[in-house]
């Protein structure tokens, strides 16, 4: 870690401000409006809406992960916490056992905080929160406790991009690195394959808010990310993800200096075989076309999975 780095949650928020932010977030669980689905259930009483998550977060696993983007994985691994459940229901999800079927266990804030500190002890470069959109209050509560126990690593918010701007504002000054997906450019396609309304509009607004908070990706002298935005876009067969529109949005509305991972890893997992148009891997020409479009609009910073 760069000796000059100081995480946002220690640099920008006093203890009192952070505590108040946690209380504000927990209050939103009473009539849950954490994600754009706004189920309205009282999760403080352990009632469950679409995400099937009550008062406490659920995790499936945690540990140093060497399969993330190189600026995150580095050589010591990204301290990844895989949360169970998700506010999306992607028919092609490669982790459906975790995201859809809920494999994992509930953890209270104190235990989640200790996991974060343990990952730091293991030497990880960062704390990487995977699928956090439905449990932002629980995450804030845990980061607050972990920061009092010596946590000094950057926090990565690794999400599907279906996030409420109002909830993201509660993370301003806490999250160092945002790594959202931009899955689709078309609302109807998103509803068909991820079963949520208004994905592209909500996703674009979320990306703009994330960029407002952290800006372009910044790395230390060793090439390890310390702050900023890194966007993932999974290229789908037959142009179903709207790749060209996604790239143009990033270049024209966000930044041509955006750090972009154009992912060629799509394969027809989970229930994708029910949809003939996405029931295959992408081909080389589809991937090359995406790279060409990005370069044509001026995007030059590309990432890849380690």
C-alpha cells in the first residue's frame, strides 16, 4: 500500500459524522428503500422483500481473491467478501447458487467487521464487497466498527449497477473504489434477462453519482488502485447488452479516461438456455468490435481479469 494513502472513511468523516451516517442508513430499513425496487418492508424486524435479506447481511465466503482486475488483485489478492442474494435476477448468472438460491449464512455487524480486519491481516490490498446494493446499511455499520479496530484498506463497492442514488449518497466519503456493472442499454432487454424495471436509466444515474464521488481510477506506484471508478461491461451474444450505447454513454457523459473492463467471459449459465438468442458464448468478432468502438470514442484505459 502506498504510504501516502489514507482511506476515505478515515479522511473525510469524523467519528460523529460516520455514526450519524450509519443511523441514517439503518433508518431506511424500517420501510426499505435501499435499492431501486423500494419494497417497503420493515427489515429491522427481519421482514424480507425481493432481496430475501432481513436485518443482517448474509455472506457465502470471504478471502484473498486473485481473479479480479489487476489493479485490485495485485500480488496479494483482493480481500473479497461474497454476499448472498442480489437485487437483480439475471437469467445467466454465473453465481446463481449465491445470488439467487441464497447459499451462505447471516452475520451480525460485529462479525462482518472482524472479517474485514482479518482480510487486512492476511495482507489483502483492499476490502472488496461483492453484491452490496441491498445491504448498504449493514455494510456501513460494519465499516464503522472495523475502522475503530484498525481497518485502513480501501473499500471496493463491487455491484451490478442497479443502485439508488440516494443510497449511494450515504456512501459518499466512505467508498474509495466503485466497480459497477453496466449490463444493458435497453430497458426491455434488462427486464427480460435481469427481471428489474428501468435498469439502464437507474444504472446511468448511479454511474454518474459514483463518478461524482470518486472520479477516474487512481493507482499507486505499484499499479494498485486506491481510488476511483472502474466499470465492467459484459458483452453478450447478438448485441443484447447494447455495448455500443454503453460505451458512448461512458465516453460522452462520464469520462474518456474511464477505466473500462470489456468482459468476454459470457457463457450461458443458470437459465440462459431458455433464451436461444443468448444461449452461446460470444465470438471473437463481437469482442473485437467492442474494443474498436471504445477506441473510436477515445477510451484508452482498459482493464482485464487477472
